[in-house]
C-alpha cells in the first residue's frame, strides 16, 4: 500500500473529471489518487496499448478503458465494504468479477456470459515500479478445448505526460 501511495503523490498532477469521494477505504483511496489519467501499457512482445483511467458516477467508480476503440475492453473498480471490487468487460464478451484479497491483488469471484471456448480473467495483481509506472499482471483461465491451464501476462504501464 505504501508503494501505491508514492505513485499517488507523484501523479497528483493528473487530470480528473470527477473528484474522488472521501472514504475510509485505503485501497480505494490509493487507487483513485494514483490512476486517473492517460497511460500506455506495454506487452511482453513490445506492443504499446493506450489506456485511460477516469472517475465516474460522482467519484464512486473508476473506469479503465484499455486499447483502441475498435478492440477496447473496459474494467470498473468500485468501493466495497471489504475493499475494492472489479468487473472486467472482456473483448470476448464475458464479464469477470474480482475482489481485492490484499491491497493490490484481485481474485476471481464469478463470471457472467461466458461462452464455451472463452478464457476468463481470474486474477489481477498490481506492482508499483516507480512514481509514474506500475506492472499489472493478468491471469486468464484457458478453456480445456484451447489447451486449458492459465495464461499469465504482465503489462508495464507508464503515465503519458500531460500536454503542455
């Protein structure tokens, strides 16, 4: 948590559409202070993906838009009594629901609209790499017809500098 707080302090200049609502939820508070704004995510093969984090719904939800419009996925982060809950709206068409198990680790709760042959997001782990950088590792459960097992992909996020 302390590391994410450093990211939040360094990123205070990021533009926000909606001010975060005061809470007594330290995981939520750290996320909404650190993440709003424009980022780029780099895949292990070097592909760079545009990402934005925006506070919506009177500061009670943070929306992550990942990828270009024609292939975009969305993930919402929302306050919960037990920390933070995540709903990932996958490009495959399913919706995975995860919950924080520790400050920056989110694990699978359930999924909706999963068709045969679709992978499902089952874990998100954030690790702070510096004041304007973090790594987010996604783990997908691969269906048996596609070989089964897990697909683990780390994305390195870097804040996009604000235009002058």
